C-alpha cells in the first residue's frame, strides 16, 4: 500500500511548529508495511489544500491528513474535504452528545463553536479519539482512502495506534513482523560494524534498521511473508544472533524503556530508589515516575541545584565542595551517600555537571558531568564529557544515569 | 515572493529524521517577506524528485531544495537538477581547488569521491558554504529561481543567513510581519469567542491564527503589505486590541515560555524559588532549569513521592495526611510551607495529585490534582480535574503550576 501524508496548517509552513507528526506517521505506517511515497505541508487555504489533495490522490492509495479540525475559523479541513469529495455536510447528533458529555465531565460549558464542530462531510466513518474533541475520519473516494485526524500529536497518535494501524492491517494480505532490540551505551556505527556479517547474510525477506536516539539505539529486525509462524521464527533467530553479539548493550525489547526496566529490577528485588540531582534538574526523577506504578519503588528525590542545598539537604561537606568543586567525583559520591541517608532508600542516583552554555572553565569545560550510583555498601562514579547543547546534554545525562544504575543493580558494571 | 520547499531524503519520509530544516526555512524566509506556499518531502529517487520539482515550480517563484549533495551514491540532486533544466554537467576547477584546500586544513586526504563532487550543472551560480564541502547553488530556469543546499542543518543555515536572505531582500516588493501572543489558562475555542468581533472585522491584509498546545494557546497575528511601517502599525494595533481583551491569560510574546517569564519576574524581584513535587515527579523543576541562567533564582526541590518523605522532608503532619489524604488542599498547603522552610526560598510551588492510570477513588478520581503556590506570608491553592493520560496529565499540571506561580507573583490571581 502506498500512502501520502498531508500536514495542514500555516504554522507548520512558517516554521512556528516543527512537524513531528510526519516523522511519527512515517515510522508507524512503515512498520505496518505501508510505503510513504510523498509528503506535503500546506497552509490552511482552500486552494492550497485542494492542490495537495489532488497531488496526494495521484500518488497514493491512502491519503493521511493531520490538522485543521479545531473549533476556530482557520480550521477548514472538513469543509474542504466535503467540497473535494462533492459531498454536503450534516450535523452528527451522536458526536454532539459525546462532546457534551466530555465537557460535562470536566465541568466546562459547551459553546456554539463546539456545536459547529459536529458538522461532518456526508458518509464519514468515525475513528474515536479518546484524547480530545475532534474524532478521526475515514472516507472512501474513488479508489483512494482518506483519513483525516487532528494535528495535536497525542490525539493523532491515539487514533493511529487504536484505529489506523488496525485498519491497515485488515487490508494487507501479507504478514509483517517486527522485533526491536533496545540498546544503550554504544553508537550506531559501532553497533553496525559488530553485526555487519549478520546483516550481510540476511535472507531477502528480512531486514535490519537502526533507530538512534540520544544515548540509545534501537535495532529493529523486520520480516514479511505469507506464513506467520515461519516468519516469526526467522525474525527471532536473527534477533537472538544479534543479542548474543552485543549483549552488554542490550537492556530490553520492543517498547521497554530504561526507566521501565530499572523499575522491573527494583520490584523484583523489592528495593527502593531515590535521586540527588543537580544539573539534570529533576529529569531523572521525571523519567522514573513516567512509569505507572513507580510509587512501588521510587520514594523521592532531592534536587540540590545550589551548593547551599547540597550541604544542607544532602550533607555534602563544605571542605569537599571547596577543594574539588561541585562538579567532581568526590561530591557526587557524597551526594549518593547523602541521598541514601536522608531518603532512606536502598539505591541512589546522583548527578552533578555543567550543562552549558555558560559555567565552563578550562579544567571543567561545558559538558563535564559526573554520575554516581550506589547502595549503602558501594558507590560507582562515571565521568561524561558531552558536546551538545544544554537540553541535549541534560537529556543524554539522564538516560546515561538510568543505564548506569541498571548496570550497577545487575552487577554488570565491569562488562562495559 | 512565493516559495516552495523540497526536502530530499528517504530517511525523512520513513521518519528516521525529524525535518527541522523546513521549520527553520519557513521561519527565516517568512521573516524575509516570502510566503511559503507548499512544502514537499521526497525520497532520493529521480522520478519522485522530478514530480516534486514540477509541482514546486508550478506553485512558486522560488524553489528551495535541501539534501542529496553528499558524496555517496544516494546523493543525486545535482544530476537530477541538470536533467530537469536540460543542461549538461561540468567540472568546476575553482571549487575543486577550494575543496583540496579545505581538506588540507583539516589534515585529511582528498579522495576520488571528492573530485566527483566538483561536477555541477551548467550555469550554476555558487553560494559559498564555509561550514562544509558542498556549496549552495542558485539556478535561473524559466521564470523560477532554484536554490539547492546541503541537508546538514548548520551548513544549510550558514548559506541561508549569508546568501539566501540577502538574495531575497534584494528582490522583495512586499513585507510580511508576524506577532505572537502567548496565553495560558484558557482554551482555544473560548479565546476565539472572546475576540470573535476583532477577527471578523479584520482588514484583508491581516489574519489571526490559534496555535494550541497543552494548557497554552499562542495567538498569531500576521499581515502582508508593501509599506513596512504601516504594516507593523496595523499588526500592532490588532495585537493590542487582543491583549486588552484577554489580558488575564497573556503571559508573554513571540518566543517567551512560562518558565522564562517566571525567571524574569524572579530576577527582577531578586527572589528565589523551590518546589515540592509529588505527582509531577520533577517536571516542574526540569522546566524551570531548562532556562540557561536559572541558577540565579532556582535553589532546588524536594520530590516527595512517598507519604513518608512528605512527612520527613517537608514536615507535613501525619494527622493531616490521615484525615485529608495526600491529594488535598491541606497537604499541598503544608508542602508549600515546608518547602519554603526547608529550602529557605522566597517562593515555593507544591503539587500533589493522581496522574493515573491507577490510584483513583470515587471521591478523588484519576486526574484530581492540587497545586499550591506561595511565599512565607500567603499560600494559594487550586484544584484541577484532568482527563488525559498519565504523561499528559503530568505535563499539563507542570505548566498550570508555573502559570499559577506567575499569577501569584504578579498579584493577578484574583483576575482569573
């Protein structure tokens, strides 16, 4: 199946919004076996949208639109689609009831604009949106299928995962099977070199893709074929070969994250954790608590941004701060110990560093970061020297700290 | 001037790379008075590129291409352009000398691939690239101008700033002007209703767009015209009308964020801040510290996820926890006071709530959140009832808390 993506909204064209929806759609549809043949961004003007619709229909079997479904005047996607299909608009009482109920639940009044939001092109097939007010819409027009979704990323993602992917899967006549190996602590090109022979010798119906993100690389093994069981066995065999080769970097599979895997380990051991964060400013704690049920093992954190709070809340000694500076092996060691002591947890993660863009010195340039992990008996410290901008340095450090803690708990620190 | 953007590269279509170049180009060209009328992403296949070139030429006076200029086999932009223009390729000795010098300077040998990189379409006008090996190229073809640049963001940006913008400024005969009003605490549709008459009565050369994100809406006023000063005055007049109407929701302009505005306020008052976070798990602190220089006012935070730590670290009373529960007006009030007391800050933000998906009760369903803000004299508490998923509830709460603190410091809480 060939698909074309149209993102609607002047804010995308003029660069006020970075179009992350298209990247998400490209990846998800690709995984479902759909080839993206073209992508368009257009303003919220009727003529521009018509042109894009014609071009997309010319290119593809499936046209995916995002944006322009809100309640304001610049949201004209539905009207333009109705006109493009040569259909009228109708008021959908069921959708209106749903909307009224939604606003009742959050104690807000329904406005005239909301009523107007319940007009739809004739023959709309709805795709429920549990995250917002505008439903996804499916239209059959000629030989082409059109799916229109809101542009708000989490609403769009809900509809894609719950409706668009199942809709695509029903239509294909070949099985697709993916398995993703989650790795951390090794770059894409080094990983690729380590498994080069496995990739070279792959059978034709199998493929390997590298999906790098900050500090992590996902290795996705994909296969397509008509026999489901055989296909799974082929993919699994390749996955096992790869895991064996790069095992020290593998922390999980498919949708696992470093924070979910760390949580699993702590639950298994019935142990608790806390953090003492400085330059990461709460991001490590935020990642740990992004896992539902994390209250079973996560107790809390002390974010000691100022040196005063490093002393007052974590018991870091003044003379150590004076002698070695806040960004040092010695201080993060004391932060780990102070955290375990003050929070009464089994494990602790501590971080101190210079995220930038200011604050660097010749001895400790921007990007100098110390990470400490430990329990009451033992503390391990690691130094990073990062080169990115402030937000990327902070994000990279947070993931590196989670991975360092995981390796410590698993007793694998000596492997790396 | 109308422009169309083509980004070339299969990695963009399949979502392996988020296309930030287009957003940058949209913003920069828009500022230079160019209207972006369409945007295309295509694979690095000749047929797809031809189709995109035809479409872009049909739409615009200026076609901007990025990508496909590197030394590897999938980099075919120059060959495709030469064929599209019906021109041959020639070897440019001057560019080759430049390349040899470049590699000499970084102590690397020149390879055969680099020599091949010095073939260009006939009649190329060069735009120097001080950041890399592939120069920008300008072509006149029919009534349309084509500019082709490398896809590496910092190389592309160098060429845009130093050559493309000056080139455009020489040619333009119309100005474009945008002004963005940043609001928080009011939904898109209610805002639109409040300023409906302003929007209805707008002159033809002006327009209003709503750009919603979680808990915030940006209102962008745009205008185009031939007289720069008159145009700015027209846009500014509309902006002032809108700000007057919805002033209680306005927190800033253009690229301001809630955390940067909060930081400005604290710096003005020479005051400090800290947080006591529970369900937000560090996100509020993370947002505050995302601002470079935040150490001037941000001291630190206590993340008291467990009730034990609410008592031990913040001094929340056991009997209050027992009587009202951790998610209550009373407990966040004590958290604010405890935070100011333990961290020694002038202001504090505290949050306690049920982010979901589990942990709800009939009296306090998932999405029940209390936010407290205050100083040593006064504490204000607000209850939210959210309806989204865990991560969105946490994110919404963090921004609502920053906004609530801003209003408290500005003495504007009674307005809302």
